[in-house]
């Protein structure tokens, strides 16, 4: 498994979120609530699936709800990815 830094992970998560909510990644607030930016519960499920596929990690949807921003979610993914 290749080591990734937090910025690379955040970029990947931002791309996925952008696809799901129909925004360019550059127009997504990485510190703002994903829900307030338009992600709904079905898209959270898809987000988890795509993150698991992209980064090869497994986690529950509650991780997204508990880390409701790209920066916070990326920190959590970084920790799991680099264990």
C-alpha cells in the first residue's frame, strides 16, 4: 500500500464529494459541513463506498457524521490508511 499524505487524501475526498453533489472540487469548503454543502444520507452511503474503494480501508457511515467536513474526515482516513 502506498503512503499518502493528508493533502492527497483530502484532494481525493474532495473529488468524490464534488462528483456526488455536482460541484467542482475547488468550490467545496473543506472545513464546512458536508451536509450543509448538499450531501444527503444516500450520498453519504455512496461516499463511504467510494472512499473504501479508493483508499482500501473500511469504516462505518457514522465516521462521516462524526467528522462532517472534508478536513476532519481526511484526518480520520489518514490515520486509518497509515496504520
